[in-house]
C-alpha cells in the first residue's frame, strides 16, 4: 500500500460532494456515456453542471442512506487531505433478485424523449443482473480515481478492500466495466463473463426524433463487460 494515501469508510453527507467531484472527473476523462445516463445534464454550461452535480451528490447520498447493503470507501491523499478515489460496494447476503421488479424508468430525467432514451439505455445496462447476480454476492457498483492520481495504486486499494470483505464472507464479487476499468479488475482476478453493447441497433426505434438522434450521436456505442471474481476458496474455508 502506498503510504501517501489513506483509505477510510465514508460516513458524512459532505463526503458525497467530494465523491461526485471524483466520479465526474474520472468518468468524463474520457467520457463514459453511462455517466450521462445516470446523471441528467441539461447542457454543458457551468450552471447546469452545478445543478447536475448537486443532484448527483444528493442522489448518491440518499441511495446509500436507504440501502443497508451499501458501503462507500474513499482514498485521501495524506498532507493535502484531498479525496483522490472512491468506490461503492454492496453486500448481498441473499439473492437480491428473488422478487420480480418492475421495469426501470429513468425518472431522474425530465419526462419526454430524453427520458425514453435514458430508460432504454439503462434497461440494457442492468438487464443481466437478475439472471447473473441471483445469489449471495458482493457487488462493486462503482470505482473511480481522479485522472491526475491514476496508476498510483489507489484504485487497487479500493478493490482489495472489497475483495478482502468478499473473502471474509466467502462470496463471489460482481462488477461491470468499460475497457477503461477492465484492466484494474482483471489485475485483481476478475474474469469477463459477458459483454453488453448498447448501440444504434439495440437502441433503434421507429421514427426517432432529432433529440433521440442527437443522444445516439453523443452517447453510443456504450460497451461494458460483466466481470466476476470467484470466492477465494483457500481463505474462505480455512
Ligand atoms: C479504473 C480506475 C478506477 C483505475 O484506478 P487507478 O487508481 O488508476 O488503478 P491502480 O493504479 O490501482 O491500478 C492497479 C492495477 O490495475 C491495472 N490498471 C489500472 N488501470 C489501468 C489502465 N488504464 N491500463 C492498464 N492497466 C491498468 C494495472 O495492472 C495496475 O497496476 P500497475 O499500475 O502497477 O500496472 C480509473 O482508471 C478510473 O477511475 N477510470 C474511470 C472510471 C472507471 O472506468 N471506473 C471503473 C468502472 S466503474
């Protein structure tokens, strides 16, 4: 572990503003289209970015506070105290997909064509979960390292923290990643078990509006891998 950095668990509401800063910086350089689906941004002007980030911070805080399975961890640089990386892990001690769920709707987008686009996109990104994650497991929902702190080992510290927890619980871990995140997970023993491609074919509708076509141009294709890290049998059963 690099002694320049400290890992700790997120406890305060204020941390979610920092988490939002880290996530947006990491997922906008380069742009990961899923960021735009998950967090509605009306336009790229500073005013709308401030509004979108405030909504992101509050939304992440509310989801975390209402979900007993959720734990956020952060890495701060010693000296400056700056948050450089963060991750959200979820422990599911039973199958979280036991009960059928209603199809998702991207209600965080304003009603209209944009919301329909976000819903169709989001649905494809999560549709594997009920059939692939239908068992007790840990789920790495997100991890992000600020671009200026990448390749210094902090993303790895966040993955190791969760994998240690998985080993203690004797559980598999699942996550999803684009080509940017995949090498980190593969480095820690995750393997790709599926690839989900959201593209013009999968998003095709009849008579798409100009707004729909513009979103297609900006956000497609989105390719993400589904990855699993099997439980460490040696640790789990000792
Ligand atoms: C993926 C991400 C979190 C990695 O964070 P990081 O702090 O740079 O990762 P680390 O420095 O701990 O990397 C540990 C190991 O993972 C592998 N790795 C990480 N990033 C890599 C990259 N871009 N290319 C190749 N290997 C990489 C390497 O083996 C690395 O060890 P090394 O540097 O000694 O070779 C960061 O690139 C990021 O935030 N990307 C944007 C958001 C994202 O895609 N998140 C993951 C999906 S939710």
